C-alpha cells in the first residue's frame, strides 16, 4: 500500500530546502521517526527509490543515501527483487498519546440519548472470532457454500456497469425484494408486495429503524420476559417504559398487561427467544385482537423461522393479520452467517415512507454486491439447498451435543432439549451463578450466555444458553470436555 508518503514524511519533519547541504540526513531522520512512532509498521514496503525521488522532488541518489543509512541501522531490510521493508525495533510499545495532549477549554456534552446508548452497551473483549463454540444462535458456519457464494460475487463483478457503482435505492434492490417476497410466500405464508420490504443489515437494524420512527421517550411498549437482550438494550436506550409480559407454555401472555396504548409489542412467536416456546394459535388470535383494541403494532421477530418451522410448520403472525398490525422482521444472518449482515422487514404501508426516510438519512443502503449475490442465491435455488443442509446438520449436531453434554455434564446441569432453535438451555444444578460461569468459560474462549441476563425483571433463574451447531462434532466434544474440566476445578 503506497499512501501519501510525502505527507507522512513531512509530518515527521522532512522538509525540502535546496540550500540544505544534507537532504538525505533529513530524509533518513524523518523515516526513522515514522518507524519509531509506528506510522510505518513492520513489513511496510517502501515505495521504489525512483518513485520516492519523484514524489519528493529530490534526486534518486539522495534517496539511496538515506536508504543506506536506514539499512545500516536496521530500520529497514532489503529483499532481493522486491524492495525495502520496514523493520521496527521490538519491545517499543505503541503509546497512545491522548492524555499527554494539553486540552484547552471544554467540549459539548453528550445528548441524553448518547448517554443512554453508552450506558447500555457491552463490548466483546478481545478477538470475537476466537472460540465460536457455544455462542447461541449461530448456524453451522463450516458448511456455508463458500465456492458458490464466491462464484455469485464473481458473476456480479463480471457484469458490473459503471452506473451500478453509484448509490442505490435505500429500501433495497428490486430483484432481491421480489425474490424475497416469493421466498416468504412459500416458506412463511407471508403475502406482501415487494415494495413493503426493506432490506437492512439485519433484524436489529430493522428494529432500530422502526423503534426510532415510532417511539418517543416515556412511551409504553410491551416486551416478552425473557427476551432478546440486544432488543431490550435498544429499548432502554430509547428511554421508553417497558412493560414485561410473562411467557408461559403457550407463549406471550398479555393477561397482566394494563398499560395504555403501547406503541408496540415486541415478540418472537415462532420460537420464543430464548425459551424456544411456540406461541399457540389461540394466543396468536388473542394478540392480534388485542393489538386492534389497543391501537398498537406487533413487531414479529421471526429470527429463527427456518429452523423452528421446519418439522411442524406454523405460519407467521404476519400471515394471520388482516389489519396491518404486524411489522415482520426477518434475517439471513442466522441462516447463512452473521457476518453477512443482510436482513429485511415487511412494513404496514404507512410506515414504509417514514422508516425509509430515517434509513436514507442514516446508513443509506446495504452493499449492492451482497444484495445481488443474495438475490441470485435465492433465485438459483441455492438457498433452498443450503437450508436443507443446514437443517440436517443442525439436527445431527443437536443429537451429538445432547449425548455428549448429558454424558459429561449431568452432575452440573440438566439440559432442556425441547427448543427448536439453534440453542439449548442447560439449567444449573450447582451452587454457582450463571453470570459467573459465563465469565469463567469466556476466559477459556468458550462462549455461553447466562440465562438470567435474558430476563428483564428480577429473577432467580440460573442456567446457560448454548448454541450447539456452529462448530463440527470434534470441536463440540472437545469443548464440552473442557467445560467439564472447568466445572470440576470451580467446584474445587
Ligand atoms: C431474537 C433475535 N432477534 C434478532 C437477532 C439479530 O439478528 P441480526 O444478526 O440479523 O441483527 C438475534 C440475534 O441473535 C436474535 O436472537
């Protein structure tokens, strides 16, 4: 990467003064400074001497003299036929010099929203790609058809026209919305017009957009208890009044909810998150009726429908709605892989304009390349094939996980195997809090989530939420074994 080396050298003290007798010393000093302060990292390839001389307006022999000095002092190495590479001295830690800056005067304060978002954030420590097992909600990542996806991306670039490199429609490419509308009709009994679909980076993004369009601070909303923690954080950051509705064996139970005209009910009817309970038909009708009576919307987060709906298909709430009450959130991040960042929502007509406007004025649109590839992935039936493979693999891995977990960990946990999601819940039998266990496992790069963190009211729940299929059987077995060793150690 040859960035503007002239600017970088100038910032490190190189200036051109034709009267100066030893320009090469000045150049050498600037390079040395840039290497020591890590502006030039180890491995960086210096531009060829001819290019440097040209860029800096000096002779090539002057550049070569500076290079000689850097070579002698080991700040760079020469590789035959390739050029010169930076070799920064070891053991010099990069110092972020922020505190050394003398700050003059004050700064604007954060908005109330800015403070609320910061307070509710949690950050992943270290490298999140280290240790995928047993993070909840991940599909079998190792069977993603990389070669097919690569081919679709290659096809996209082969046919690209210059105008396609420009901005595109905020709500998403028409081809993808049309293919998606068809896919949803077949798989979810969702009948919608492609123009009601908005392509986003995922369910959380969709929820953010809809919530910001509908909610004012102190508005009422109804949320399932337990619920998806990221959604809960978002609602808290928006400073709304959250009314927790209990989840029982039939799903969301609204019988104790008394708030006046909530703006919406946030629910996961096809596979309650994280309990895995399917909302009964009766509850679905009740909820739709309740929404009309209370003049509210229902946000149906169908994050898991491909899995929860496979064996015993149950349509979506959206498909039962005749009153435009349901806002439907879907995602490909769960079925394909979360780093794809591709999701969608289906909106009642009156929300399409305002939600698109917020979207346009914030993140504009999702990468055209991914949208095109996804559209072709659906159209060429790859999605269907992948879906079947994912379902079979997830089923096999669930059995494998359950077998090994019960064999190894039954002194510590009792595993609930009823959920049809991509995770299982293990209830804790030992006297150790789930939050503590989550931390202890994380120290060994094992990702499990504390069940109590999914509850939004004080609770005495104690268990672990674990994804069981993101890694292969060998890794599942090894990770469970490691977990049992950790449990033995903790037990003392
Ligand atoms: C219930 C639920 N909804 C939404 C999401 C977020 O999905 P996405 O990655 O598409 O934002 C998740 C992710 O774990 C989830 O569990």
